[in-house]
C-alpha cells in the first residue's frame, strides 16, 4: 500500500491519519478518535475494552479493522488499529458522545480537503502550513520542512520514473545518500528520537549547501536553475538514445 502519513487536528487534539493512494481513502487512528470522543485519559485502554465488547456482540467492525504502523509519542512506530471513514462512522454511532456529530462533520471536511487538493496541489502546502502552525512549530521550521518534503518528492518521483520500487530500493538509495555525507548508514548512526533526526537532517543540509557552494565556486556560476534533477535526467536519457 502506498501511504502518506499526516497529523490532523480536531479542536486542539491530534489525530494520526494515513492516506492510501491505491484505494484513495483515509485511515484514522481509532485510539486517537476514541480518546477525543470519550475524553478518556487512556484512550488505548478504553478502546481495548470496547473492542472486546464488540467482538462478543459479533460485530464485523472489529474483524474488518486494519493495523498500520503509526508514530508514537516516543518517536517510534507501533502497529495501531485504524479505520476507514466508513468504518469510523459506524464506530462513532456506537460511542455515546456529544462530540460525535461535530467529529463527523470534521471527517467530511477532511475528505473534502483531500478532493480539493487532488484538483489543486498548492492547497496541500497551505493545509500543511496550517497544521504545523497548530502543532506549535515556528515559521522557519515549517519552511525547512516543506522544502525537504518537496526535494524528497522530486527525488522519489525520479526513482519511480526509472522503475525503482518503494520500500527496500528507496530505503537503500536513501541510506547511500546518508552514508555519502555522514560516513555511516542511518542504521549505524541510529537516531532514537525526532530531535536527533532533526539534528542529523540539519547536518545533511549544511553539508549539501557547502558542497553546492564549492561546486559553484569551481564552475564560476550558480547551479540553481530550471535545469534540475528531473530535466537533467531527461536530457541524459535523450543523449543516451542519440
């Protein structure tokens, strides 16, 4: 499954979500949703008990639920129960909560935003900026984050265009890039938390900037131009054919 993780904001609460490109549907973390609807301190414990009750009643909702690895507060990924929009609507019906109707409207808005973004990709950037702002990140952090996402997307688009597959091949190439400037693979460097990843990412950005400036000094002109990695590879393909 080709998936894209995102943190959505309902009120001031975070909801971990995943967008599935293949089926074009959202998956929502059930624990996050249950925590919001019930205002439970331990949403996971509440969901586990509620899930057992649904199983005892023979509900297909629990049987059909998926599990995906989602980031936790410790920065690590754990398998988490998730539900599609349709499944979540049914689940909400079973939980008495004054927030049920507002949450349904919020889910409909999330779905609408995704459809709008598919028509106008720039809306994705606007939404990301709003959500990062809501999470308390600075403007500088947000700009750097969006730039890194754009660069990563351009790179992976090229890998896809040349027949490489997501998963192990992408991970291998990413590690090669990492090892080139760091002298170690990401596994050997072994960052444990988000803050450590951010430090490493900044180090990589500085190394790349220094390399670019040195190259520009050697060449006598800027290398930042419309002739980016995408057009460069296309020109190379054309020359190879000739």
